[in-house]
C-alpha cells in the first residue's frame, strides 16, 4: 500500500506530519486518540490549539459525564479501527518490508524526532513474543501469590514501585537454587521462542 493510505490522522500531531515527509517510511502507526483530542477537533477544526487551549480545557472539564462518555466511546472505536487497518497492512507486507520500515523508524527515534510510543517497532504478524526474564517471573509470583509473600514476610501493597523495590532486594539475596525454578522456566520458554522464531522466519 502507498504511504498516504496508511497514515492515520490524529489532531494536531507533529508525528503525523513527519510520517508523510520522511522518505522510506511506508507504514503508519495507530496513534491513539482520546476524548480530549476529539473534543478539541470538534470545537476547533482549524487546529488553532494554542490560542484556545485554556478556554477549551475549562469547557472540557465542565462537560457532562454523558458527553465525555460519548467522546470516549468514539475514541475507542477510532483506535480499534486504526489498529485493525494497521494489522491488515502488516499481513500483506513482506518480511523485508517490515525490516526496512523498522530500520527507518529506529533512525527517526534515535534522532528524537518522535517517541517510541508514537512510532513503535512493528511486529511481524504471528511472530512469537520473547519470554519474560527470570526476575520478572519471580516478581509476578510475589505480587500475585500471598503464599510467596508470606515466605519472604512481605506485606501486600498496591504500590508498584514499592513492590518492585522489595522484589529486587529479595531476588538479590536469593541463592542460585532458590532462583532455579524461575531461571529454568525462562530457559525452557526461551528455547521454545527461538524454535518458533526460526520456524516462522524460514516460512516467510
């Protein structure tokens, strides 16, 4: 597909202009919209955002919950459509197309023209996801299981930062034999990932 058929419009997006101007960038990205951006586009379609942002912010805060809900639902529909369109485009792309696209995207991100969130690395449809590491497995186990927290006398907390900090301290103090269930599970899943990746790559 041509670039102009794959670029997804987003109100007042500098990245959107960049997508159309950078040579070699073939696929757009499903940049997410939300109720606020839809509200701004509806109220000021000419895009003079800076002049009206204060007034619009106040007006948006005063919207009824019903009106905000409608905007949110519309934003969700737009995001779903954009993601669907990108997925369809990638299904029809060759492996070389995707590799070339990711090289261009990496260059753009390296120059800090856009963020990785605005211009993420494209995934090959059906490409296996690399398994999470041993520590992340331990962290999830610690977070989700009271019996594991009891084993280390750790209180449950909803603060992700605190939980991650405590998990890190515990992990560093654990012996290799204590870490073994997590490291072995990671190594097993990593081998399966490499096998699936190689199988898919050969078929493309």
